């Protein structure tokens, strides 16, 4: 079967290893581009005459436009569009190169507006293409699909950590650069141009178009299919097949999908449509809160590091990179041995976030006389850990709900990515307002974190069980 994008009945198709590398590397470079500007965002904005909000916008525009691209990719990558995935990868890589060129040359052109344009353009091109490729290439093999999605999740996690470290290296190497146009602020643009040029070479040399493979039927002969179930004149969503053998293709953070024996959802063949939608919306709200808290921490750390603690760009970069690396290692390790169910993991997410708020408030009260960087460091570590746990649990919950209502599975998963990026964007944009100079040592930030995690705890403990899928 040639890679022409037509339907194939070849159940043994597996893409070449280098084709998978080419697909995953795109998302690695994409999230690296998101975080590489974190350490220098405030300094770059200030140098171009930006106001307090400039750093938040420099960071936040990227995920905001990325969430829009997630919606665009749904029809673009559908079988009916006739557009190959290779074309989409290459076009997006070219947009990335263009955006980063504008970013790197902003001081010589239109200044801050050029930086905003560049970040928006790169955000549009940074959609999560990897899962689309994996879902199509391994559509016939749920075991391999899950394994490759775990690989994708870990690749993205390490990409988040790589960005600040790249920023640290560039800032250290170019601190005394003799070239006005090449410094710690502009060099991320030139580096990312190089990385996405490499990405284009990988796509041209190794990428193979995955065929559209019909999914094997998971329906027992004695059971009707989803389309055949009609109860009292209404079509009802039906859970078919042996759910104990179905593996979520979008599992993250090491969470295993519950089986028929452990999850009462699978024991009920029919689910109320309104409850399905309500539970899905609740999952998105929880994801938004958790993700927003993570992004706020990243930007606030940059502000406090420079304004309150006297940190330079290099110190901020090392700090941010280390914290993101810890989060990446957590995603590799997984927490399934600690949290046996998704609900337990969600509860832990917001309890940990609540504890982090106490750490932040402790500094203002002089708790134990611990210095601000230490207090914020511990609290930040908790924020990162809780965000990774929550992201994995909620993603797996959404994937499991997609198996209950297969018709809207891909839509639910795509919306999950959109909400995740919106949370990242909102957190980055609102963060500067939570770290304004006259708020001492993050009191407002800590109060906000305290409130949002309290809301999350209430939603998980009291509301989640009120929306059963029965």
C-alpha cells in the first residue's frame, strides 16, 4: 500500500521508525518553542518598550493560537479533505521558520508588535500533529497505539523541559556577543529556525503517509453495533465488546483504563447523553484549572525571580528548566501504583495545588524563616507534579468516555487538547496581573491559587459523582 492516504485493509501496517521520529520530533520542537522564550520573555518585552503585560502576551499568544489550530486540524486532516499529513507537516514547519525569523529580527523591524505576530504565527503552526499521525498509523493496533501515545506524551514533556535549558545555553553563550542582532533575546528565534529546518529534512527524507486503515471490529457477534441500537424510537450509545481488553490510545501519566470489573460505567450498556456531555464539560473545567495554575506559576516565577529576588535570565532559565524536567520525569515514571483510579488522581491534583498555595502564603508570614526561592521552589515543584498527574488522569477519563460514545470520541479528544492550550494561554496572560509590584511576594498569586484549587477539590469530591454515566 503506497502512502496515498486512501483506505487500506492491510491490518499489519506499521510505519517505519524514522517516520515516527519525524512525526514526534515536530511536537518536541513545537513545545520547546513554547518554553524557550519563558526565561527571556520579560527581558525581551522590556527591551522593546513593553508594559507589564508584555511578557504574559509573549508567552500566552503561542498556546492561544495553538488551541485554534487544533480546531482547524480536525477538518484539514480528515480523510475527506484530500490533504496529506506530509503536506501539513511541511507547511507548518515553514510557518514556524517564518515566525521565528520575525521573532529574531523584531528589534530591527517593528519591535514588540513583531514579537507578538511571530508568537501567534508559531502558535498557529504548533498544533499537536503527533496524535493524529499515531491514531491513523496504528488505528488497527490498540496496544501499539497506546504505547506510541505514551511515547508522544513523554516526548512533549521533555520538550517543555528542553526549552528553558536551550534558553540558558544561549543566554550564557551570547551574553557578550559582539553582534547587536544576536543576543540572548533574539537567539531563540535563530535556533528554532534551525531546528525546524532539520524537521523539514526529516519529513522529506523519512516521512511516509499512513494509510486509512479500517479499525477491526471489537463487537462480540451476539451484540448489536452502535448504529443498530434503537430503544423506544431513539438511537442510544452502546458500549460494545469486552471493555477489559480496550486500551485508551490517549493514556498519559501512567494511568491505566479501568476494566469492566473495576469500573461500574462499563457494566451499564446505555448512558444518558446529557450526563455524558456534563461529565465531559466538568473534565474540561478541571483540566483548564490545573493547566492554568501551571502556566501562571511559570510566568510569575520569571517576574518574581527578576523583580523580587534579583535573579538573572540564566538563573530563571535553570530554575524553570529543572522544574519542567522534574515534571517530565514524573510523566515517565507514572503514578498508577499510587493512584488506582482516575478520580483519586484528580483529587490529588487539586489537594497538591492547595498545599502549594499554603507554601506561597507561608513566605509572607515568615513561616520558619525559609527564603522565598526555597518556599516557592517547593511549592512550584508541587504545582508541576499536580499538573502532570491531573493532565494524565483527565486525558484518560476523556478517552474512556470516547469509548462509551465512539461517534464523538475524536471530537472529545481534540477538544481536550484545545482546553489544555487555552488553559496554558490564559494562565500566561493573567499571570502578570497576579505579580504586580505592589503585591508583596506573591500574596495575590497565592490567594488565586488557593481559590482555584479549592474550587477543583469541590468539583471532584462533590460534583463528579453526581454525574454518573449510567
